């Protein structure tokens, strides 16, 4: 039996020092529950994604607390950690559990508080996702990972570094334009008319990537409710089906050698998802990709099979990935424009995909959106999860 | 094996593993071959020389590393094949104003302060790459 998403919710992304990780999840959950039009008792288990609650809020083992907060007393509740892909890992596990018949209906979501933690703790917390011995002793950060990839991309595909910087800056311009339109985005109403020069001239973080090449630190929560097809049809007018999922892993960045710009685990995960959904990249109407950095969106689109290696930067600069292009990418602003509350990011991509497919994403609706694909990356290509969603 | 790796590096030796099945090298050591996954490995001393494949000048550091900025993280392809991570031993300005990719380097160890979350609490051993003439 198929699995469907029947309700979605997310907090405004941004700064929430007054709310706990549990509060952020709960706020998203109530919206999802209301959206699904079911009762609390229908939900049998909680799948919760969180990356670094220990470091930002001194809290681990959060799954029981979130279940209790929403009143699901004694329900099985599990925390999943896959760095920035935590809640997509949780989503895929939940889908498999429902598909296997273990559950009829469950909630999946996540929460993270990186902005409130401050830049020093936030950067160290994020860096726990690199190789903890060899990469950490060198002081590798996540902007650093993608800065290494960006310079190598330019060399490998014979693009002068300055030219590459200009082309990838379009990712930031585009995603900020869409983020500025999204009322749930961290940068709602801000940076909507960013220029390429603004990106190039902003503060250098890890050369060649500037602050505006990077997604922000973010607090936020998200939640989605999934169910088997029978229950979904009983309670929901517009179930959005999970057509396929894929997941793969990778080791330390340096061990990936020449493949650091090819994201092989993502290629494998995407192929797995396409195979299960019995579709090809051409059938996808729009994608939500993990644009933690501008170059990351380029690498993602190539590894997923939407563009040949070494070409997505040209396509992006030409507008192919804009709303009026052939393949709209990150219509909600992506991580760059919407924000990146790590553990909540994956299910917020599902949120956008479902709203778009239902035709409810009125501030930036993809026309005739029927099939969407999401892409979430954890670490330096350590955990990759792709999800394909659609309607009949 | 990371302690032995760092201790050897301080003594001027870069150690890795050679696969007795496929002949390729894994460095730093890992319990399976990075190419063919075999466990039939022998410990070897690597040449310690290679070329810079990519690098980044880091201006914003994590907590515990702030005093070290700007520092240059680099990926180097060793003569024997594997890529390793470390830092380029040059001024940030030189790394920004010049393209140092494909430059020949040799590896050595520098001792840096430890930090609260690093597995070695008292110090970190950082592989550094020195440009060869």
C-alpha cells in the first residue's frame, strides 16, 4: 500500500530565543494536525529529527519530550540524527514503517536552534558533522567544505574562479528573491532584489564563498503527518503520495577525492528514488534542493541527474532554475532564503512540496505542479536522502 | 590508529596503509581499503609529498579555533594517490592573490591548542603543507 502525506506544518523560520526545541516542534505539529483534519489519537508514533540539541540547548534524548508535549503519552518516539538531513532520514524511516504495515499514521518532524546559539557555538556545532579527527584538527567548517568544492569545480571544469563566483551568485539572488516572498522564511521581505555584485562583495567567510553564498543560522520547527493510503483517503481530500525515496552514505570529504564535486552518495540516493517512483528527472515539475551554499545547489542538481556535471552553473545563470524556467528550484527560498534550522529543514522541504502540489503555495506557486523531488544533505556528503512526491 | 598517525607525523613520517589485494593506498589509515574495501592491509610510510588540489582561506572559525584565523584548509593529492586534508603553510594574502592549486607540497606536523570537543583534549596535531620550491 502507498504512503501519503496528509498534513504539513512549520514555524516561521528565524530567531526564536523564547521557544525551546520542544516548543518549536509542537508549534509545527499543531499546524500539521489541523491541516490533516484528524484527531491526536490517530497518531501512533513520533519520528523526530534533531542534530545538535546537546550543544545548542544542552538537550539530547528529545523524542520523549516532544511526544509528551503534544499529548501523545507513551507513544513510541524516536530521535533521528543525520546532520542537516536528520528529519528527512526520519521521514524515510517513517514512510518505510507505514509501508510495512507497522503503523497507520505517524508524525515526522524536526527542530533546531542555531541562530539563538550564536555564531561561535553554531559554527562549532555544525562542524561536528565533519570527520571529527582529521578534518576537525584542520579546522574545517561547512562553508570550508563547499569552498573547497567550489574552487575544485572551477579547476575541474575549466571555469575561471571569478566567472564561477558570478554564476553561482545567481543561486543566492534567486533563492533570496523567493525567500523574500515566503511569509514563513527567515528573510521574508528582505534581500528580494539582491544583485550578483552584492553577493560577490559581501563579507568573505571561506574564500571564495562570501556571507551571501551561505545559508543563515536559523531557529525553527517543522512537522508532517503521513498515513497509509486507506486512512489517507478516508480523511483527506488531497493526499500527496510518496512515490519514491532513496538514501546513501559517504565517508570523510578527503576520502572522496576527485568525487567531492560529484556527490556520489547523492547520485545513488536519487537513482534509488527515481527507480522506486518509476520516473526520470524529466518527469519532475520542480525540486527542493539542499542549497546550504550557492555551489551546493549546483552540485546537487548535477548529482541528481537534472544537468550534466559541470553545466548546472551555466543553466542557473541563464534562468533555467527560476520560476519561469524549465525546472524551478527552491520556490520557497531554499536554505539560503528560507533559512536552515538543520533538524527541521528536511520536513520543511516536504512542507513546501506538498503545499505546491496542492496548489496552496500562493506566494510563489509553480504552475501545474504534480511531481516534486526533495534533496537533503547531511555533512560533507555523509548522509543523502531524496524523496519524490506526487499526485495521480 | 589516529594517535599513531599524529605521533609519526610529529616525527616526520606520514603513515598510511597499502592494500595487498588491489595495491592502492589509504591515508590516513582506515580499517578497510578506501578503494576495494579489503582488510588485507599493511602499514607503510608514505612519501609525504603531493600536489594541492583545492584550498580555502577560512576567516570565520568555530568556537575554539578563533585565534587561528585566517587559516588555509587544503586538500592535497599524495604521490601515492590518496587525498589528505591539512593546512597550507602560507600567508592568507598569498593564497588569495595566487592560484596555488597544482603546486607541489610536502607535509609536516604543527602542534596547536586542544579544544573542549576534540578527542585529544590537551592539543591538536595539524598536518601542514609546505610549498616546495
